[in-house]
């Protein structure tokens, strides 16, 4: 009896002080050192990207909305890696009871947040790729995907939360009264939701693994291959031809094609990094389903290192977002450079004012550090007021060939204002207005026509501050008053 009791005491002592030291040196350098460094870089980069995107109305209302949300959830994933993976390896490496107990205090909610962020990012990338795939294929669903982009992005967030929020109810931290003050005083276990519910396995495996891991992986792989194939066959995105008049300047058309190709290449590289980061996760998931015992017990080293590598590769993919945007999108690169310069100068308020009043700050950045605020607005008003007073005495010419404005008074005002404020780009702005009218007449969708109009003005009116402000005003006027004209065209 005494001998058996002493054996039980020894087993309890071993259990209380047992530390996971399998391959701890390799995991320490891989996760705690290299992984933490990458995570910090990813947090800084994606927080910066989120600030760039969220402070620009142009980005919030374009395909960059997906990139904005992706940066937001990338920050959560990177922070979660530090708090979950890095701290776990570190307290096992140092055998620190304090760090272990601290980790146990937040592990369950942080694990739920981490998985929600990863799953939401997967759905956002899938939806962004579906939209780009529809554009490259000239699908009839392009207008639906673009006009409902915010709702689709919200659906991605909702699916991510729905899929993984139950993790918070599947795990719990318990206390072993026999190990008070020891390393394993607290331990992580599953709740009765998992243990006593035999039907819950269908949710945990069939939905989570198939819908949130395997399906996005193979769907993205197939669509990405199709997009790359279309890029090889097409000189430019066919959707753009809806907005390009054949009489427009070839240089402008070339710029538009280059921007579409840049956006497409950006998304292709994002998908490629996602696929590379998740290929090991897909292999492990399938292997666990086929023969989990062989994976865990016969290939223990591979399994342990692979689990860490899956999380690390995900963070590496997050850290690569900014280099991809920087290398593929010249306008966004200029905008980010200007954003950084203003931050370093301490002009945070100027950044906010500028990005609220200008429809695309990257166009302004092309001409240097222009501070478009109240001072420039007053300068434009000083020009406009005398022009309005002179309108009754100025005879406009060739109104039949001028397309800015829907009424006679609007055409006269627009023609004289353009001629005085931005004479070098008079024809370019007129071409944008013609394109906008044709888009309305063909009933291609008012939001799509207005966005194309603003982008056209962005390319034409970049030579001076006054031209930029005039283009900005024309863009907002079309947004505010174009509905009546479009409704007239669509009326039976």
C-alpha cells in the first residue's frame, strides 16, 4: 500500500512539473525569435496600411476595401502569434511558471480572435479574387459585385466570426489542486460542448476544415490560374473598354490599362502568398483525417515543427502585403511615401484634411507635397467669383461639342471655368465628361459611371493645385446631381 502511494505521489510530481521540451531549441529560434521578429514587422506594416486605406474615401469605395479589411485582420493575426505561439514556446524554454499562468489567463479568447482573423482574411481574399476573376472574364456579374462590395465584405467578416467564435466555448482553463504553485497548476482542456456532443464533430471537422481551409485553398488556386491565363491573353481588362472612348488619347488609355494590370497583379501575388502559406496546413489537415495516429506518433518531429511552421508562414504572408503593394502599384507607393513624409513632419491633421477633401491623394502626390486645405479653396473661390460675375458678358463657343454639365447654364459655367482655371487640360476634361454621358446613356450603372468619371479626371487634371480642386469639385457634383440625369435616361 505504502509503495503504491509513493508511486502515485511521484507520478503527480512528474505531471505537475512536466514541460514540453520536444525540439524546444529549434522551436525557440523558429518561433520565439524569428517568428516574433516577423510578427512585429507585420504589425507595423499592416497598421500603416490600415491608416493609409481608412483615411481615404477613394480606397474605402473601391476594390481597396478588401485590402483595408485584410490589413485590419492581419494586425490581429500578428499580435495573436506573439501572444499565443511566441509566449508559449518562451515559457516552455525558460520553464517560467509566471509566464505559463499569464498565458493561461488569456489563451482561450485570444485563440478565438486569432482563428476568426485567419478565417475572415481567407474569405476576404476569396471574395476579392471572385470580383477580379469576374472582371477578367467580362462577366455579367461585375456590376453586382462592385455595387454590393461593402455587403460582400461584411459577409466575409460575418462568416469568419460565425465559423470560429465557438472556439471560445470549446476550450477552458482548469486548475489541478494537486499541483498548486507548480508549472502545470493550470491546464487547457475541452468543454462538454466538445466532449459530450457527438454531433459537434461535424461542425468542427466537416464545416471548419472543408469550408474554411480546404475550399478557399482550392477555389483560390483555380481562379488564380484562370486570372493569370487571362492576363497572358488580354492586353487590358475588357471591363475598362466600357469607359474608354476610342477617340481618347492613347497615353491615357495606356495608363488606365497599366493601373488595372497593377491591381490584378497585386491580388494575384496576395493569393500566391496565401496558397504558399497554407499548402502545409492543407497537407496536415488531410493527413489528420486519413491517419492521425501515424502523423502524431510516427512522424512526431515533422508534426510538431509543421504546426509551428503553419502559423509562422501565415504571419510571413501578412508581412509580405506591404512589399507587394509597394512593388505592384506605383500610385499607391507614391501615396504611402507622401503619407510617411507627412507623419515624420508631424502633420497628422493635414493628412486627415487632405485625404477627406481629395478624391485620390495619390494624384496630388505625383506633383509633390501639395497641402490642399482652406487656403487653396479660398484661392479657387477668388477665381470662381469673378468668373460667375462675368458669365453674362462672356460668349461661350462650341457648346454643341462641350459635354460637361446637363443644362445650358451648367455647360456655360463649366466651359468658362475650365478655360480659365485649367486651359491646358480643357480637352481632356471634356473627354471625361463625354465618356460619363455615354456611360449614363448606356445605363451601365450610376456608381460605376461616376467612379470611372472621377478616375478619368484624376488622370487629366494633375498639373496644378487649381486643376486638382476643380476635378475634385466636378467629381462631387456628378455624385450629387447626376442621379436626376441618370433617372431620366433609365425612364421608359
